C-alpha cells in the first residue's frame, strides 16, 4: 500500500511520554505504525504467545514420535502399545493447552 499523505500534529511532552509508554507496552517499535494502528483501529494488543510456542513444541515432539513409530512399524511390522499410549498422552496435553489458549483468546474484546 502506498502511503503518500503525511499527517502532523503536536503533543505536549507529557503526552509524548504517555504515548511512548503505551507504545512500549504493546511492543510496537515504530511511532508511525503505532499511531496509524491506534487512529484506524482504536487499540493495539500485545499477545503473549508463549502458550502457542509450547503447543508448537508439543506438536513437534508428537510428529517426531509418530515418524519414529511409523519407521519402526515399517521395519518390524509391529508397534508397541506403550508407544501408542505415549502418543495419546502427548496429544491429550496438546488439546489441553489448545483449549486453554482458545478460552483466553475468546475473552479478548
């Protein structure tokens, strides 16, 4: 998108300080991005994605385990029940984390 119109306005030193503090809280580093987002949408949200990162980590573990089980099954023609139970436990943990994430996301207004 081409942005070829400049807008200028003045603020007091105290207002600038408050704007920069709020900008810092949201994690936005560019004053232009912050002001544009605030003026167009009225708010900025900083999401804590640590739970999402944990789910991704669990998915990687699950995928790796599944690949190992498939390889073992192809080599030996069988798979151990404990391997299947292990995979089920990891999947249950992933679903638990996802439900918590979705519950928190649904409260954002």
